[in-house]
């Protein structure tokens, strides 16, 4: 039996059809609302907390109590559902594996179906692999990471399936297949269907997810509230609706995550044409201590613990190099500093991108948590964040440099080439990068060009300069697979007059 036949059974396909019939049109309407809200922000240069939901923010409510295997999330490892990486993640010692069908996964049809097969086997403890070289990978005895699956965001379609004459919604395909095949099996094994929800921009989108969960549970005869969802707060409009998002999902909510790199991209994208007050310096200058980033993370912890939800820290992108001890030493030190800040701020756990980083994150959170499973009791009542605090981009220290421009082009092209080749989790310059990397790179270039930013060497950033750097990058990367398509795509999404919302939309058209 082929992988497709194993996953796309008539019953599973009918389940997907039901999801699309019930929710496909609402998804489309909400994407239109995104555009309308962005246009208003561009006109005013502002976002604010919603006056119409003030009652939700002032009311006394809490999310549902967490299931046992999600009460301690001090270390979570992220990565795609590729078979070897899945086994390594489950064996890593992390409490949770974020099984990523989104930014760390190129949605080649083989990856979409193969990821579901790997998750099916992982849930049942039967996942194993023998490489062509004869190396074997299998699950170790004992405890394995709890699986929390991340489907695609609402904006992405799946063209290999159609319902009612329209391409399927990628989020509903990913969620629906995983839930249909695994929800009951997970419950029988003492776990449950748990999800990370990406790219959300409003509480109305959270309401849609909640209705999807309710529908899916009813269809399969599973108790209401069995699903648990952690929402990535990785867009600037969502930062203004954290409480409302938790409220809409309160029967199914587990927590919020500070998706730092996508959040940075979203800030640039949302206010790309709002003037110089929103122009950021080099990406590497924008740390989590920048005032607007600090406000975002402190508000997230405050919001979560006020509502009984977990606050999850962002990904440590640094990766060790087993052939270079100096690189490894630097990576471990940076990860330790990052996780120490998060643990001290009240986060209940955090992400790493490599198994070798699990012990460092574990040690830091062990030192703060001790025997406690989390820090829900650290309510951060002293935190008060205003709209101006969240929008205080101008206070970010640093500058735009020639080296920063060249790095943005280099990393952007390298990542796009990797993504087009089927690998959405790419090790680049000792960092584990996903789609947010290329998004920040191209969005920043677009913004610098449109705002006439002058680099540290006195050169203004123009389309001509960017294309010169692109040409030099092409020469330096000669021989890299998919290079021509990657350069062409970077030029398109970084320099075209019309800013495409996600580079993965035109990139998806280029893959088989």
C-alpha cells in the first residue's frame, strides 16, 4: 500500500471534505479581513487594543486545566516531520516535540503525505529507519517527547486536493489527517491531540480554530475539550489580542508562544510603508532586549499566567557543530543566556532546534523550576504594557550596515534554495533557520529600499544596489541547487512594488 493510500483513505478524505464544507468559506472571509486591517494600519501607522473586547480583558476566566503530559514543558524541541529527525526529536530528552508541518517543512506533496505517515508511526511507537548506508534509527526505551503538531497557517492552500472545485486549505488538511488518524490512538496511550497554531492575526481566527476543534471532536465521538492548542503569537496584530485569543480557545487552550522571528517579520511587514519610525536595523542587532520585543514577551507571560495558560519561550536558533568546538562553545553560551532570561521572566519552558541543546535548556529551567512543573504562579502583576510600548520600534538600538544587507541577501537566497529543494529546516552559518529567516531578510530589504535607508558605508539602499549584491551572491553560491530560482524569487519578493504577504505563496508555485 502506498503512503497516499495509507493516509488518504476514503474515510479520511470524507472527514476532510466535511471540514472544508463547514469552514472553508469562513477561512476565505478572514483572509480578506486581514487585508482590510493591514490597510487601516498602513493609513494610521497604529494598532491598538480592541475597545469592543474590553469586557473579555476585564472579566474573570481561565483556560481549561492542562492534561498531565502537558503540565511540564520546560524543554521543547522543534523540527520537521522527516523520519530521522522525528526519531531524534522523540529520543532527545525534551518534554515536547513540536512536529512542524509549517515553517520547517516544504509542502512538497511527498513531504505532506510522508509527514503524516511518520506521525502515524510515531504516535504508535513503531517509527524506525534504516538508511542506505545501513545506519539504524529507532525509539529508545522509556519516555519520549509528547507530540504537539503544527499545521500550516490559514493563508496556505494545498493544491493536490480539491473540495467543491477549490484547492484545499493547508491548515485543514494537516489538522484533519492528523486528528482523524491519531486522536483516538493518542487518548488510548494516555496523551491527546495537541497542536501549535501559527500565523494567527485575530481572535476571530482563533474562534474559527475552536469551531474546527468542536466539529472534529463531535464527528469522531471524542469528548469536547480533548484537543489542546498552543498559539504562536508571531504577528503584531495578534499581540494586541492575546487575551481574546485565549478566551476564544479557552476550552481547548494550552498556552501562547513567543514566536520571535516571525513576530519580527510581521512588524516589518505590517508597518513597511509607515515611515522611518518603523525601520529596523540589521536583523542581528534586534535582540529580545529591544524595547518593543521586551514589551511583547513580558505581556505574553503576564497574559498567560493571568489566565492559567503556559507561556512558552522562543526558539534558540544557534546550533552546535560537533566538528568545531569553538562554534559549539559559543552556541551553548548564547543559548544559556537566552534561556536564562526567559526562565527569569516567568516563561514555563522554551524551544531548542537541536538535540544537543536540550541539556542546556533543561539545566536552566531546572534551576528556576526545581521540582515544580511550571511557573503559573508567577503572575507578573507588575507588568503593564501599552500600545505605544508594543509599537516602540524606533527605540531599537543598532544601524543598517553593508554587512547586514549582504547577510540578508545571502541567507535569504540560501534558505529559499533549501526550501525549494524540499528542506524547510536549513542549517545556515551555524543557525537553524526556517521560513521566518527568509521572510525577515526580504522584508527588511524591501523596507530599506522604500525608505531610502543609508548604510554605514554611506551607500543608499536602492534596487540597483540590491541587485548588485544578488549578482555577487549568485557567483559566490555557484553550484548550489535551485540557485537560479532562489535568486529570481528573492528579487521578486524583496523588490517588487507589490509586497507579497508570504514568500511561500509564490515559492509554492515553483515546487512540484
